[in-house]
C-alpha cells in the first residue's frame, strides 16, 4: 500500500465508530503485514527507583479500582498478555504472604485485583516467581539453594492463592544473565529447575523467559543444542535498543537467525521483547522516558516478520491512552500511544 493511501485510511478512521475503528485496525495490520503488539510487562513498582521516577509514586497509590481501570485500558489497546515483572523485591512482597512482610501500597492485594481485572477483560497473566534476594545479583539468585527454596515456597503460595483465576496463564522467570555467545549453564539449570516446579504446581500453565545478549548470540550447533535443553515454552528476546546496545537497523538480522534456529529446534516459540523506553540521562542510572515513535516503529517493523508474538517493555510508564484518568509516567506517553495506533500496532 502506498503511503498516501495509508494516510487516507488513517484520516477516515477519525470519523468512524469504535466498531469501525476495530475493522480499520485489522485492515491496516493486514495491509502492512505487521504483527500487532500483543503483550507487555507489568509491575506494581518498578524495581529500579531511579528508572521508575516518573510513575512509581503513582502506582504506589493505586487502589483495586485503579488497577481494574488501568488493566481495562491496556486491554482496550489490543494487548492480550501481561507479564508481571516481580511479586517481591527488597525483602518485601507485593501480595499478602506468610513468607515476607508486604510493601505498603494503596491496595492491600494488588495481585488479586490485577488477576480479577484480567479475568474480566480477557487478559492472560504470566506471574513472576521473583525477586527473592537482591535482583542486581542474578548469579546469586540463580545459584543459592536457600533462595531457590524460598522461591519454590513462594510459587506454592502463589499457586494456592491465585491459580484459580482463569487469567493465571503461567509463569515468568525474571532472573537473567546475558547470552555471551551461548547461554551459561547456571541460567539453563535455573530455568529448568523453575519449570520443574511450575509443571508440578500448574501442569497446564505456560512459561516465559526474556533473556538479553541477543546481539551476541553465536548461531551454531552449540546454541541449537541449548535451545533443545531449555525446558521453556516461550523465549522473548530483548531487542536491547532502549539500553543502547543495538539499533533498529541491526535487529532484523538477529531475529531472522533466531527464527531459523527456533524452527530447527522446535522446542520453544520465538517472541520479541521490544524496548519502548529511552533513558533521560545515563544508561541504567537515570529515569526512563518513552522513546520517540520514529525510533520505536522501526524496532517493531524489524522483528515483526520473524516472531510469533511482539511484547513490549513496557506499557506502564511508557504508554497512556489519551483521556486516561490514570496517567502513569512522563507526558509524551500519550503521543507514543497515538503514533502506535496510527501505524496499526495498537488499537485506538
């Protein structure tokens, strides 16, 4: 489709009803041969206080009704999956637990509120099984036996309290080490140990990891054998554009090779974790802001052909539907949302 024709479709959309908007969304997506954004990471508090400067205080005050409204907003964008980053951090849990003291938030059980809302609006949740211990030391969290035992107890507690929700789709394992050519054995053992417990507790659940180091993968027989070893349903590789390790014009080649290797292995599905953010200042040591659309849209275009699902990091703090009463993050979150709708990556 020519650019002029595409813009005509967008202009016409403003005069249509909500039903017609959904039809137009499907037409745009089909004409551009893109996969829309279907998942996002989700959190009750951002793990890095510096990075979450512009939305942590807002989220801290959210009531159960606020979580319902925010999840309804996310669902209206066309997103189908939520990935809960963590259920605990800094020695405290985000849900009522017998294992740890609880963070002081505006909602006594935000996980119950979020899952209940996801039930209502047709979303699926990957529930985190971390962070138990210092999230900045992933090697310790993956190797320490006492931390592993605490993680398993938490998974048991979470299963007992929340697995009755139809939105409880499976588990997300948040601890990561970078792929330096290949996965290290510690990471493989951690993933497989988590999956062993996940299958015991929720046999029908699905499981997700989102590793980094995508640009450094060596596409060889060893990497292929490691894909066969990993007992995981979905791997959403980070595109690492937001952390300034790659650029959008480089990532297509990575995901094209990943597509070939995942097809050869046939073990896990290939997804993308596209970073919508930029840093206000120094990388890893300043607040996160929504990146401009002219950077984000090429990121999405680069991976769309090769992956089964496109997830983003992340809706909360980076995106806000125009007119929302629950604004989270920095002001230009509205403009990025509108650009993604205009180009067919999200619904209006």
